[in-house]
C-alpha cells in the first residue's frame, strides 16, 4: 500500500513541478528588466513587429549612424509602449528621461547582443 501511495505521490508532483517550471521560464525570458528609482521595472521584450528596427540596429540593413540612432530610439519607444507599467512606474520613468533612455537602451542591447553598451 505504501508503495502505491508513494508511486502515486511521485507521479503527481512531477507534472505539477513541470507545469510550475514551464511558465516561469518564459516569464523570465519574455521581458526586460531595468532598475530605476530603486525599483525593478519589467518591460516588454522586443517583438516580431520590431524586427525592421532590430535589423537596422544590428547592421543587417545598411544604414548610417543617424538612422541607427533613430531606429534604437523607435525601438525603445515601442518597448515602453507595449510594457504594462503601473502609474508609479510611469512617474519614475518620467523623472529622468535620459536615465530611462540609457537604462532601457542597455537592457535592449543586452537582449540583442548579450553585452552592455
């Protein structure tokens, strides 16, 4: 009897563990995180709709320095507009636009290239 109970208990937690682990991994990888104003702010990850901008930024499409800067600025705006931000987070982002731009830019660069920049 104990073997059946142990076997039944073993088989039930495994799917629950797998089910619990599976949603956590995409959540961790599906967004960007920045720390501003002492708070961790989760942002949306670049998506398929951002591919033309990413292609310009990464050099896939020939473009000048100014065009790459415009594409990066547009990508930052796109990421921020799709992010689910609380009113408090919006206020933190508005306090220092330059610091916000730099932090989001660094997070995107980390996501795209795996390095800071």
